[in-house]
C-alpha cells in the first residue's frame, strides 16, 4: 500500500467542513474516505497552523512614540521582586 502525503491545501478544507458539521466523526470520515486517526492528525495540524498565524509570540511595537519619552519600562510575567 502506497501512502501519499497531503499538503495543507488538501487537508484544511475538509477540517473546516468537519468543524461546521452536523454529522458524527465516523460518518464524516467514511464520507471523505479517511480514518478517524487521520482526521485528528489533520485537526491538530490545522489548529497549530491557524494559531501560529494568529500569534507568532511577538507583539508589534510602534516606534513612532514621541521623542520626549525618556525611558521604557518592561514588565516580565512571573518576575520575582526583591
């Protein structure tokens, strides 16, 4: 049995359909000719890809702030205070 890899363009449209479904996962998989495990694999990739697009872990900084600002304070989460 030859297995072929599918691209994001091939995986993500069915995942979008699955997220809007009104049928069971088993019925959806049978209709699309995929296994339940494969559907979950695609869903994990879809979640990872869409969350990565929404937040890359960085925040845009607008450096067009007024020049009279003399300092910038950075507050780190979970920072210990002495």
